[in-house]
C-alpha cells in the first residue's frame, strides 16, 4: 500500500535529520531566508525527507487549494539502491508523486489528490490517485482516467463543512471528482508538492526510493483561507510561503524546488538523486 506521508524532516545545525511524528518543520540553518522574486517577501526554507515544493499557512482555515503540472516522464534504469514492497509485492521499484492538498505541514492529516510517475524495474507507470491521509491512497482507474507524460493535470481540493471534494482534470479531456468526509481536520496549511511516498508492507512503512522524474513544472498554485483564492506568494504567515527542499538521510538534496515565479503561483521541482 502506498501512503503519501505527512512527516516532515528538519535539517538541524549539525546536518542530521530527524523525522517527527507530525508534520512539523523548522528552518534549514542558513545566513538569511530567501527573498522571493515576486515582491520583496521573505520566505523560509525547510528540509523534508519526502516532500519538495511549497506549503503555505494562514490565520484562518484553508477551504481550497489548486495546482497544475505537466506529468514528467520517469527514467527507469531497472535498478535501485533499495528494495521496497508495493501492495505486498517486491522488486526494484521507485516512486514519485505530484499533488495538491490541504493539511500535513502543521497537522497530522493530509487531504490530497495527484498523480505518480513510477518505475517497476525498467518499466514506467503513470496513474492518478487521491488520499485522505493517514488512510492509504486510492488509485484512480487508468482505463477511464489515463495519465501519460506530457499531459497537463489540474488538481484541487475544496472544503464545505466536513465534506472534502478532491478533483483532477487532464488536458486529454477527462475529469475525476470524489467527495470524502473528514471531521475535525485542522485545515491549517495548503501545499503543492513532489514527493517520495511511503510504501507499506503490512504494518511496516518506509519512504520509497524516488524515481527519476527529471523536472516537474507547476503552475496555478493558489489557495483560499478566509478570502478569495490567491497565489501562494500572498500567504506570509509564519515566514511563508515555505520552500521545501527534499533531502536524503545524509542531508544531501534529492529534490530541489525553484523560487516562485513573479506571479507567485508557479515553480518547478528538479530531481537530483533517489
């Protein structure tokens, strides 16, 4: 079973990583926070062993998030440095997830929808999914809702009371939507993320080997928290928007986000290593 984990790992001054039980994050120790190009707004930089991209916080609860990306092709070598179990199976498998969601940065749940570019040995696979973490992800039918490299996917999560509507559309003409129930969820953050998901066998879960996805380009990273939908750049609570760098357990960068665009709603994430 795949789970898109909400655990954030922070890089300490000694350059050692620790994974917290919740999705807390602290700043990478650097002389100055990055000045974003969109408007002299300072945003912080945090490290994670599974996420890369941007998260935002606000004084009010988030009621929507959206983002689009071009599905990247997975380069599959047929080998990996570790073996992971996917739905009980084994083999040389690597995974990369791309999604938009609410919660997870400063809470223990994530309500999210996205796609994957994965490798099973030398064979790539592409598909869409949704998840109400900590429950496992639900794969969306590839026969009805196929995903291929080069497709533009547009995802959103909207909240009405305890109802979470998770939607995704493809430039190839299809649209998928599901409404899931979630009471008492924090709605304390919104994210657009590239991720090494957790892969579970029984009760044992590990962060998967990251497939080589090259670069994924995101646009339309917008969210709503008590007002009209706005670009991620406008959410400056707690030194946001939070730029999340994907790190391995030795502190080396495995996924590197770019700065936000001048419009404040576009960026890219580059694969560095698995």
